C-alpha cells in the first residue's frame, strides 16, 4: 500500500495487478482520511516577565473545513518557538494539556524573561505545528 499526502488529504492506494487475456488491468482503491489542524482561538497577550499572561491562549483542533473537531481529545503542547525566542527564555506553567472536544485551554502560562518578538508554537504527536502571533513580554514590575 502506498500513502500519498495530497492537499491535506491522505490517500491510500492499493494497486494489485492482474493479467487477463493478455491485457493488464489495474484496481485502484482510495481511502480518504481527514487531516486535523491547529488554530489559535485566543492568542497569548498581556505578558510580563515571571507573571501569568493576562490573556491565556486557547487552541482549537479543526478539520479540513476549519470546523472544530469535537472528537479530538488528546494532548496539545505549547512551547516558545525557537526561531522567535529573543532572550533564551523559558515558558513556565502547564505547557501540555488535554484538549476536550477539540479545545485546549491553557491557564497558567508565563515567560520568565522580558523581550520583544516572542511566539508560541503549538504541537502534538501527529499534526503540523503552527505559531501564535508575535508578542512582547514586558519587564517585571517591582
């Protein structure tokens, strides 16, 4: 069986060959599988070094039509995007949550160092990662 990724759809092809009366015939079986993607429903915002974001991110798992996949109940992880980490900072808090009905809600995230141009990356074991909008982390207030 050969699997091909074509425009977000996985096609499984079964190609048994047969010779009937000197002519070659081909049977092609196609299985179409939906491919889920991530979408930030709420972007991280209001970041001050060492303090929880005032607006915590929410990530949706959507189908190929952008509709919430309410059957998705698995792990979703956030991290600082390595190419958009201006200071070598660390994302603190619960960085991996279980999405419930396709919704991953983060509640206690913070970044320990101030800086401009951060982005968070959302990942799991099988989907293509995406990035949040770029945001800044202000200095801690004393």
